[in-house]
C-alpha cells in the first residue's frame, strides 16, 4: 500500500512540474533529426 501511495504522489508531483520520463529524449531526437535535414547544427 505504501509503494502505491508513493507512486501516486510522484506521478502527481511530476505532472505538476511538467516532467514526463522519456519526453525529453523524444524531443532531443526530434531536434537532432530536424538539424540533420537542415544540414546545420552539431546534432545537439
């Protein structure tokens, strides 16, 4: 029961902060792909 409560609390706090695990890596990949198409940037 305690683990469920901690999990729910973490999900609520992360939702408020706008942090979603994996979302940052998704957008990093999107930006890298756009830079490669444009031929600019260093892939970061």
